C-alpha cells in the first residue's frame, strides 16, 4: 500500500516537473500567429532535466530560493487530519519559513488554497477548506507575513490531489496549498 502511494506521488511529481519544464512552450504562437509545435520527449528525460535544472556543476542549487528542493520553501502543501484545521507540529516549520520569506519580500504574495476529502456535504467541505486556509493564514501572519500578502480560497472537495475513495487518497486531499502569485 505504502509503495503504491509512493509510486503515485513520484508519478505526480514527475508530471508536475514535466509540465513546469514545458511551461511557455505549449500553446505559444510563432511570429505568424500559428501554433508552435510542442516539444516531444520521454517523461523520464524531461523529469531528469527538470530535476537538475538550477543545479551548478558542484551540485549547489542556483535557481530561485523558493524552488530549492533542499529548502522548506519548496514544500508548499500542508496536510491535515480528518475533520480538522489544526496545524500539526511537523508543518509549522514549513509555514514559518514561508512567513519569513514573505516578511523579507514585501512585494511577494500567496494564495492559500484550502481543500477537503470527499466525505461530508459540499457546503461543509468548503467551510472546512476555508478553516484550514485560515489556520495557515493565521500562522503566517503571526510569524512575520503581512495580512495584505495573503489571500485565501476554499475548493472543498472539488479539486482532489489523488482520486480514490479510501484513506490512501483522502489523506492527500485534506490539505492547504501555498501558491505564490508574485515571488518578487
């Protein structure tokens, strides 16, 4: 079961890296207004390139600090227990790191997207997603971020991260995603 979840997460991460690597190439138009060709390649190659992108020859990260895989700033998903908006201790350092970044970069701003699993009514899950987003907002504000840098939205159960009807899927759907709208 754990191996299946890890495999799913690896595939999701690889797909996200592939999409990030292809960003700006899909749907672009050439000088004559024609759709440009999409670059084709294997997912493994694109994922490998995306993983090493921003790494210097000696292996130190050279990209944007928010994208450094060894930094807590690269972690932008906060998970919650069932029917809870309580932030677990292991997530506090991630949120505090983002608060410090926002405090040092007053032009940067984020949207906190609250989510819930499929259990409960639509209205309940939207409210729960909002409570979760507001919990993260409160901790961000208490540890250095300005309230004007933070926007919250709740999607309830409408945007699951993992499809499925059991705890192995639900635990990944009970979350708040920290989305940078402006990195400054």
